[in-house]
């Protein structure tokens, strides 16, 4: 029997705690129906007898203190709410315990913004992870040694797992179910909870907003210029000259401050503008391409798919219909 430990964190999302417990309890039922023993021992662990959540609207009651757990097979870090630095500080006692469990062989799964606590534990140094796209800039600022791939719904590297925005944790739970049992059980679980299995990207949901609180005034001015003139066809040398800076220095400072290369930043600003037109306007894709500063339809489609994971036409069909 494998031990699953769900953490009762301060400022946690009650849904991510309850859904984790409910899903693995249901997997136990499914496998019992086939004559197998329950595969999972599921425990809710904390540092207090009671943890109140959502401004004291809810309370959870941990079954065990983390200090009483010598070893577990899987640790689930629920998603956090509110200010991430405040939430991480309030849960700092969990950080060392999480790192210890990992060193003893446990897998660690962080849901959405729970990735902040996983990074705080030190385990994500030089590792890939994802988180809620709305917190991507903040994560990159505080944990620059981690590789954030915020376009992904889940990551799986060296026994460390993470999921993207909000309900993406369901996809992580299914991934873990398949890892710990088998594909057939994961599919049955997906059908029971009505979850679209094997979703890989959260790119279509991302609203790009570049990191601005980095303290480099020149880079901030450059960001504002790019965002206000997204319809232009930028030349890097001309941009650098506009801000009285050599190209190499300009690109280095821009990348250091924004956590994006200059070219990537320009592409994301242009595609964000194109997305807004696709969602609400009546212009053709070719017209929107020109409005976004692209002259070649193939290049535009290629960059659009790279940023969003969808073609412009597919994006319009999906989100314009939703908007109307």
C-alpha cells in the first residue's frame, strides 16, 4: 500500500485539498471492485489540529502532524491563495519537511500556485515546473533558478510534479493516478469525474502581461514602447539605439529584467493584441496579421501557434463563440 499525504496548508484552496482526497479515495473503490486491495493510504497532514481557510469560511482537520510521518510515498501540495510570499512564509515549516521526504524517496506534486512552496523547499533549483499563468511573472522574479514552463498544464521531472492554473490540478491528479496504478484506471477515473484526459497546454488561457516591477527604468520604457507600438515591425538594433544602448547590452538587460528574451517578449505582445481582435472583432485573420505588425501569414500562424498552442482560426472559433 502506498502512502499519500495531502498537506493542510495555511491559505490553501479548499477545493484542491478536498478533490485530491476524493479522487484517490474513489480510485481505492474502483480497484476494490476488481478484487484488489486498496492501493492507497490517504492522510491529511498539518501542523495544527485545525486549519481554517477562505477567511474562516471553511476548516479542515488534519489527521496527523507532519512530524509524526517518518516516510510517505507521495506528498500533495495544494494550491495557495492570496499573496504568494505571505502564504509561503506562513507555511515555511512545511518546506524542510517536504525536502526531507523527497530525499527519502517520496514524489512531490504541487498544484498550481502550490509550486511556490515547492520552490521554497529548494527542490526546484534547475528543474522545470509550471504554475498558474497569472502568477508566472511573480514566480520567475522570486525563483529565477527554476525553469518555469507556464505554457504546460503539468510537468513531470525526477519525481517532482506541478500543474498549471486552477482546475489544471485535475489533470495532474489523473497523471498521478496513471503513474501509481495503470492507464485503464486513469481512464475510468477521468470518465467518472468528467475530466478531459491528456490535456497538455494551458497556453490558450494565458493573458500575457510582462513583468514590470524589476527596477530597470530603461527596460520598463522599452516594454511600454513595445506594447504601445505593437503594430510596428521592430528591428532590434533600432530599439537599442532608441534607448541609447548597445544591442548586446540592451538584450542582456531586457532578458534579465523581464525573464523573457527581447524577441519572445515582442512576439507575445503582438500575439496578445491579435488574440483580443480575434475574440471580439470582425476582421479577417490576414487583416489582424497586418495590424499586429506581421507581413507573412505563415510566420504569423507559426508564432501564434507557438504562443497559444492553437491556430488563429481555431482560437477565433473557440473564444469568439464563447464571448458571444
